C-alpha cells in the first residue's frame, strides 16, 4: 500500500497527530469504528510513551496485507526512538509499572492487550522499537497462529503521503516468497509502479523468482518502472532462491555472518536484462534475510544483537531502519526494509491474540 504516515513526536501536540494518522489509516483500510478506536488508543499510548520516557521519537503507520486472508489490509503502527531504553521490559509490560511521575503505568500493557499483534524490543542506552498491528476483526487471522515469517516498514521522503517503495510476501505450499519494489524516483508515479509490482506479485508468487521478475517486467511497462528483488524460501528443501533487478539491497545472515546478495543492473518495466542471475543458498532455522531500497545508507550495519534477531520480523525491519538513519543522516529517498525469517522465530515480548 503506497500511503504512509510518519509523525515526528517531540511535543505533546504531535500525540494528537499520531492519533489522527491512525484514524486516517483505519479509514483507508476500511476498518470499522471499534477497530479504529483501538488503533487510536494504541497510537496515543505509544506516542505518549515517546515523550514521557524517550525524550521523543517518531511514529510510523503503514497498511499491510497478509497471505491467506481475505479480510483486507491491517493497520501497522511503529514507535521508534533512540532514548534510554527500557531496563526491564517484562516489568514495563505489567500494569501499574511506570518510571514517569503521575503515570498509571497502563500504556504498554494496554497496547499489548488491545492490538492483534504487539512486539517490543528495547536495549538500554540504544532505544526502543514497538510495533502493533490492528486487524480488521479480532481473531480473524487465526488466534495463536504460527509466527508470521515476514515483516517490513516503509517511509516516504520528506514525510510525504505517497511512498514509492512497497513490499509484500506470499505463502504457496512449501514456498515463502518475499518481494521488495522501489519505484523509479519518488512520489505518486513511483508509488504507482511499486503498487503495480505488488499487484502482479500476488498472482505470480508461486513461480520461481526469475519468472516472477519477467512477469513483473510486462506488468510494469505502462509505469515508470521499478527496482525489484524477490527472495523465495522452499521450507521442504531448506533453500533460499534470490533474484533482483535494479538497486535493491539484500543481505542474508547464516550463523554469525552476513552475506550480500547482488541484484543485476536494470529497471523492471523498462531496461530488463537478457539473463537474470539467480542465487541459491541453504536456509536453516538461524537464517535471516533483509531486503531494502536504496533509501537506506549503503554502509548500514546489520544487527548483531541475538535478542533483536529473535524478534518478529516487523521489529527487526523497524530497528534496521531506525539505526541506519538519524537527524544528522536523514534519509535521501523513500526507504523500505523487509525481513524474512524462519517460521519458528518468536520472542517473549511478542504478543498475538
């Protein structure tokens, strides 16, 4: 979904802006009033916590869709900060606990109970990342279902409403397929290209990555084109297959080391290569794949904290985006990060209805 909402939260007036952004996102997603009220509550609590405990930060709201689900998009809220962090996350999630004078200490616990999925990662001295997903209906996606193996975040250049980046994933039998598309340039026309890529991907995710890219090339010809990367895990064969065209970055973690997966020069929909190099590599329960657009600095450092790597992919993606930028190094383009992880990945601080 190309519409994004990003709210810098550095004073109390922006708490209201975060709440309004959540409401607008719910309207865009078609969520009913009770679900919208929950999204507004969670956005208010997370934004308030940014001011009370982190000295400020930013709220990002995206629309996300999950495979095997005809209920429509969900609203995904992100809270990102570089504050002091939370020394005891378990305690912070309990009602009645607070380090802020006059606080009832119900904020994070309320978010955890209310959201369809809630994830929290914090490191003392480095800051906190929280993600909350509000589904169209409570429990519609399957209560206590298996951990979602993919997650991502997208932000637009200059706090614009339209983002030229998009990501999506699909499940087909033993296949888990992840796509990241970066529409050429930025703004509405770039968003049109990346949205067209996601739409075609929904119908082709069962194909091998190189074939998916060829189908996308045809679908994107009426657009300005996009850089696209596709990664596909076959869980039965324990193998990942990767192919990309254009400037989309990819890094894979195996054991304790990270390896870059290189895309081929070109533009899907405009300048397509005659041959697409395909990379195949083993995939195990400790593997992790990160796809990102060129809005992320080329020398970004992949995460090393095993506690972060054990979290939901949405948290990993948000932490990578947060740590790659700062007020001194603002993003220079639309930016997106998508993460693919084994289905078993989970954390004690992740909660799902």
